[in-house]
C-alpha cells in the first residue's frame, strides 16, 4: 500500500494504491461520491477488490479530504469536466492511462458514466454503484421516498428548506431519519462516519454542486442529465444498487435500459451502500464482473 499526491494546476490530489499496479490485472480507479465526500467510505470497495489480486486506487477528489481545498473558487469552477480532467491526469501519473477500470459510487458513478460517454481509450470497464443519470429524476424519486417518512419529519424538512435554515440541528436530525432508511441501513461503520465528518468540516464542493442534502438539490448539478448520451458508453458496464436505495430501482431500470448490453444487480438488503451493507455479495458480483472483462 502506497500513499502520495499528484501535483497539477489546481493543487495536489491525494491518492492511495492498494495492491500492485503491475499485477497483470487491470487496476481499478475508485471514484467516491458526494461530491466532496472523500475516499474514506470507499475504503471497503478498494479492499474487497484488492483481496482478489487486482490493484485499487483510492483518491480524494480536488477540494476535499487530503487533497487541496479551494474554498474561494467560484461556483462555476466546480464542474464534472474538472473532475474528469483530474481522473485522466491521475491515471497518467500512475502509469495506467491505457489500462484501467472504474468503480464509481453515487456521485462517483455519475462522474464515471459522463467520463465513459467520451469513450476514453484506456477505460476497459465501468461499475456504476448507486448512481443517477439525471438530478431531476434523483430529486423526483427522493421526494417519493420522503413521502413515506413520518409526517412530523416531512414537516421539519419542508419548514427548514423553505426558511433556508438547513444547517440547523433539527433539519440535520430529520435528514438522518431519511438516511437510516435510504443511505445506510446498518449502523454506520467508522469509515462512513469519517467521510461525513470531513464533508461537514469542508462542505464547499457538496454545497456548491449539490446543496444542503441528498434530496434538496439546489446546486450547480440541479439540471445535470446525461441520459441522452448513455448509449455512447461502449465499455462493459455493471450497475449495482440497493432495493431501498436513493438510486431507486425505477431510476436504475431506466439507466440500464438506456445502456444496451449493461448488467444490473439489485441488492435486496441494501440501500445506498451495498459495499458496506452486503459486502460479501458486493465483492462476488463486482470481482466476477471485473474478471470477466480482464
């Protein structure tokens, strides 16, 4: 295991390599969510992959975690294209620019899909974990899930969103009720807590691109929609998602249908984090898929 940073025009990107990049198996770039959640909660993904002899690369996307924070950057700075550039540069820095796979979770899967649409030469396969292809669909589905919450919880969420007081303890507590059903249905492991804590300490990227919560999307991604271009993805693709996921089965059904030849595995006991909620099944499904490609 090695840890280092890549210097580029916007600062330094921190990364960790688990396993041997020259093992003969295509290495995997693990793209974390948020945006701005950091690598911590994706450590189990990398470790599960590395157990099979395939190297996995964790990194903190620019603006969060151990990478350079850019709190004064204007809102228009934070774009998917920025993170796609970072990804390309990091694969080149690691010497794997012509041979790598991507496992992207949540926002990481969104980024992975948009990147794969450009048909990069070195990308060999893609795993999209718990990700939308349209933020309007994401919000629409989240509102359906919210409708099943207790009336008092719904009222609290609506009141604070209308008042602009989404940083209040009461709002955060109401969001946690939603998360317990649709983000992670088991007690949160420490690495998940670590990601939440670092995002709370440096919320610039998340608040700018997303907004105050998973289902109150008012940031720069609010109109993001790549569904018309999904057919351009030419690499083998696996979708994984949970039965209780924020990325609902209805949402993933549409994405899967828009990507002819893609595979979809639904995890019956999981919400938004099958890699921590059903890790053994996640390892089996994902590594079998990766091995089937190379």
